[in-house]
C-alpha cells in the first residue's frame, strides 16, 4: 500500500522538469545558472516516462 503524500513522477516533471523550466523567463534563468555553475544535471529527468 502506498503512503498518502507520495509524489508522482508526472507532477514532478510538470513542476520542475526541463520543459517546464524553459517555458518561463525565470525558468530559463535557472537552467542557465545551473549550466554556468557546471551542474551535471540542469533539470530533473524521469527515469522512464512521467
């Protein structure tokens, strides 16, 4: 049985996935800041599909 407050992959992607970030000006700023810092991952990715 699952716990009540477990998140879902789909919701996580919709909120903080790469495509969600690229939709807004501030989201693009987040991606660019992470690239400038040299992050290995610039945004979260689903292991399979959301």
